[in-house]
C-alpha cells in the first residue's frame, strides 16, 4: 500500500482540446481509504494540460488515454522497443507519418483482425491504439504520451522514476461496466436522453455508496459535483471522476509481488503500458 499519496487526479483526455470539447480533470484527496473530491476543471488547451502535469507532487493521476502501443505493431514497423525512445520517435516523424504507418499495417492485415490490441486492451475491452477514429485513441496516444515524457513524470509501468508525480493509465469504461451495462454518455443532445442520464445516476450512486467495484474505497463528493456528473451528457466529468477512483484504488491496492506497484502485475509490458483497473478490480 502506498499510504503517502494524498493528491489524486483523474483526467478524461481528448486529442484536440477546445472550448467545445475540453480535457476534463477531477481533483480529489485520498486519506486512508477515503477519497474526497473537491473540483472538476475543464482544460481547453494543451498548455493548460501541460501546466496540470507540472503541478508539484506528490500526486497520482489516472489518465484516460493509451500510454503505449501494441508490441506486435511496434515490432512490425521496426520502431524502438524502449518506451521513451518510441515516444520520441513517434513525435519526430509527425502526425501524418504516424497515421500513415498505422493505416498501412491495418490495411495489410486480414479483415476481422486489422486492429492489433495490447494485452490490457483485450482484458479491459478498450479500443486498440491503432484506431484513429471512433474513438481516435491512436491520436490520443500521439498527443498524450509525449506530454507525459516531456513533463518528466513517473510513467508506470512504461518509464517509472523516483518523481513524486505518478501517471497511471485508466479506462473509465471498464469500471462503469462493473456497475451498469447501459450506455451512459454521448456527445451532443443524445447524451441527455433519460436512459443515459439514469445510467449516470446509477454510476454516481454506486461509487459513493460502497459498491463492490470500488471497495474498500470510500468515495465522497459534493452534491454540486455529483450534479455536474449526472447532467453532463458527454460523460466527460463522470469519466474524469472514474479515472480518479481507479487511481485511488491503485494507490491502496495490496502488494502482491516483489516488484508490484499500484496493482500492476510484474508481467505487464512496459512498451504497451497497463490499465490499472484491470488488476485493481479483477
């Protein structure tokens, strides 16, 4: 258990932040097993996100974007198999070349298996970082991973360090599905549909009332923030909260192996990264 951690971040990321679709950051404090939320911010530029990463530690953040790429993809392309070198390489070749490379590999593969998944993606049901649309998680990697590297935060398990700012990959959909199988979000007016609002109510009620999916964590949230999570049909505030919950659970996860940290198993591939919820909630 990492009992020294107190500040917790949860970040719902977008590869193109704007006033219409912002990066959403939830702030909370972890004391023992109690997680208390204090604010949810909307970051409309990458400069604001970069400033968030430079917030002095100690903190642990759960970030909703892929930290790494599938090892099979990296090997196929002949790209560096060290995470830091891979991220620098992708940044150096630029977005267009990155997209072209992923598309070329995808088109070379048979129908039904065109997208190579990371081990964690297969376990969590998340999209492959090869996807460039619906959702564009490949572009989220392209924009997010270099910023983690540039900020010199400790990226676990890809590039851990002694820095007191700890970045963990989170996937809010995995935790949400532990509570409800119903759709709980959608950009635009469809997000306000009564069934989706009801699903958001169910998720908030579950995580704040000791649902088995978050035990032994005790989650406390001001009514104003609960209301924001319920009424925002995009689901962005709720996803940020779920990312923070996953980061907090990782902080209090019991150590199960000699090198285990934040509930991430030893066999996790540092090139691909690991979604913390998988070990915390499995």
